[in-house]
C-alpha cells in the first residue's frame, strides 16, 4: 500500500487548524502558546539556536508540507521528553510563509478518534530521522567542499524541481544561511560553490 503524506489524516487535521501568515524575516518563537503542532502551507522557515559566540546554527529548514515541532508531541502523547537541552530554538521565516497550527487538545482528541494519526506521526518522525542522519553523515565528511555538495544534493532531493537543465532547488539559500546550516565560514561556502559551478 502506497502512503501519501499529503493525504494523511494528520495533514488534513492541520490544514483545518488556525492559519498564520508571516512575512519574510519574521521571528516566530511560538505561534501561539496554545498551539502545538504546525504544517507549512507555503514558504520556508528555519529553526536555529544562538551559539556561545553569538552566531546562528541552523538546525532545520521546513518547507511546504513539513510538520513541526515533534518534541512537544512526544511529551503530550507519550509523556516522553525527547529534548532535555537548555538551548532555546527560534523560528524565522526565510520567505513569506503560511503555517497552519493545532492545539494540544485538538491533537489529543484527534488521535483518540483516529488512530491512523499515530501512523502519520511515525511517518513524520521517520522523515525527521532521515534528515538527522543526513546531517550526521554530512558532519563526518572531511572537506568543506564535500559538505556543501552533500547539503545541496539533500536539498535538491527534498525541495528540488526537475527542469530541462537539471534540478532547481526552490529553497532560496544565501551563502550565509548555507554557512549557518553547515557551521562553516561564509567565505568557505562561497569558495566551495565557485568550485561546484
């Protein structure tokens, strides 16, 4: 049986939630204190933390169809703390974006009515696991050039659209954002991109 995440009960539930429209560059730490789970309808959002030296370390980039964050879901449904760190994560729109959100109460009620939502959450968790494995593998690469190429290949697979000339990545990335994702200097990323061109 093929699984279509865009047709899942969870996505349908989220799309019927509260809709937020945000401009590019808008900081969004919490959409609403009562809101718990979100799906990106359009646009791109990055999740990052501020490192000890004051720079950004981008942990994730969410695009259309991506569901986030998952850690509160585990706490709410399973009483399990997945993340125990002290760091605060922030969300910022990379482009204009639209996000739909549901509350903890809505999610808890929905899983009681439709246990297939657990399957959907398992699928989303698998997507996140895949993203984290890619990130770990990327960190193991020895050269900055290889790390940049690997990250672009990942984004081509996740956000790419086939064209007559190859694959166009719809995610608008600056050299600095890519550097923040890879924890490299912007100049190193620029040099690697020149080599790849």
